[in-house]
C-alpha cells in the first residue's frame, strides 16, 4: 500500500486510530511493518492519548478541540486537576497542517530533547494575604486553616477553595491585599459572595466588607470575576486607570504593566472607561475591550483565549511566540532569552494543561522545526532554526 502524498499517509493513520478494528487487517499490519509508517502511527497515537481528536486540513480547529476535550473532562466528574490525566498526555499542541506536513512531516529528523531543570515546574495554589496593618499571612499550596485577622474578622482558607471571609456583626472594615507570585494562582471569595480567581504575578486590594454605594476593588495583573448580583451597588474593578463597572456578571481583566489592558466579557454586561471621569463604553458577551489609548478597541473574540487559564489551560489561536512565552514564564517562573530577529513573532495555535511539565510544551513546539529551546538555569534560550 503506497501513498503519493504525505497528507494521505497521515489521513490513513488517523483512520486506523479512529477505527482500531482495522489493526486486525493484513493490509494494515503489512503497512505498519515499515518503520517509517510505524513511527508515524506511534506519534499520532500519543497525541490521541492526550485527548486530541486528530484531524487534518488547511486549519486545525483549536476551538473545537479545546471545547471537546474540556467537555470530556467535565463528563468524567473530576476536577480540572485530573489524576488520570498523565503529565505527558496533558499537552496538545495544534499546529496548522501546512507546518506539520511541509516543515515537520513527523520525519526521521529528530529534534533534540531539551534538558529542563527540575526546578522549572508548573505553578500551584499559593499566595500571600496582607492586612491593612502590614501583617502577612502565607497561604500554602496544601492544607487548610482559619485565622482571626482584626476585630470580628475570621478568614478561612485552603489550597482548593481559596479564601472565605466570615465577619461578625459590627466588625471593623479594613483593606486586605491578596498577592499571587509567579508560579502560582489563587481563588478568593469576597464578603458579598463575589468569587475572584487571580492569575500568576497578580494582586487584588479589597475591603473586608463593602459599605457605601459601590463595591470597589483594585487589580494588578490578571483576574477573573464572577460578581454577585446587586442592582443597587455596582461592582467596580480598577486596573491601572481603567474602570470596569458591573452589577452581576462574569468577566476577565488582564492588566500586566507592560501590556495593554484587556477586559473580556463572558456573560452579562459591563461598562468600561479610562479614568474615573472618562466616557463609558458597554461590552456585550463575547466582546473584548483593549485599551491602548483613551478610546478602547472593542472586538468580538473567542473568550477562551482570555479565560482558559481560570479552568487550568493555556489557549491560543494564531498567537505570537513572545505572547505565549510571557504567559508561560509567569506560570512556570522562568526567564526567556530570544536569539534571532524573527523568532519572537512566530505564530502558533495551542491549548495545553497548566499542569504539564514545561519540557513537554517546549518539546512539542520544537517539533515544528521552527524553533530550538535550550535551558540555562532558570532561563529558556529560544532560537530560530536555520535551514
């Protein structure tokens, strides 16, 4: 059995993987007896074990694969940190078929397996809670505890449920700051029932109890908000000089210092403005506001790009390598050095578990034969592959 085109050979392997009974046929067994075909079959099988439904075309459906896989995970009744989901299979990199077939073709040319230091590991649930008086409470990655922090203020926290506040009647209101370092994330439930997920290298300042006409918090970095509905008391997130006002909804705010501020609405409705007295702009579900100037650029987007981190994934569509690496280095806590003029602008399509080892993600990126990655301590050196 011969195939003139590499794409036909790959499609045949996918047919075998989707219909395992074909392995009993003599023609299939003879075809797989050739080392070249066997290597291709094993490579694709490893992708399939990672939860990827294999397809070939001009453009691989990243959104569809992400949606199908998350549905598969949820149907199993497990949390997103799934025990059955091995580290090696936790990552799926989706590359355009043209790159995969023309530039890589899963050929006999093997990329070097990068030696990643053991101390570059996935992030975990940890943070530091800072009271108004300056007292610092380290919230570890395991266990649970309850503490009195100020008169009538009890804080309960554990690594899975995050922080919850219980206030006695007449408790003195004060401001707390939750600081999440690189290589971490944390969840917080505010006194009004609003739930906040904080991403790596982020910080939220908030009152222990909301009083007055508005519920206002201050964000640095990235946070996902599921706001408790209260028509009479709008919830306001201040990030840099961007104000996001809601009454009850779900949205993401990304406000890292070196980037433009992004506000992405998942459901409900929000109003955004630059500075407290600026003009308001309304977002509808599925829209993203990017602030580069005083007037935001509002576009319809795939919200998974902006909120997948909250559910334990990295998700990118046609994203630059530099943007991807910026997120990876916050989560895994490493530095990046680029060698070559163009490498940081290379674009990839990817979704991957945040539980994956960094070596798995970078190793699969290297399979495009477009980049090379080496490790120097806690620095990844990323270079162009010169043909």
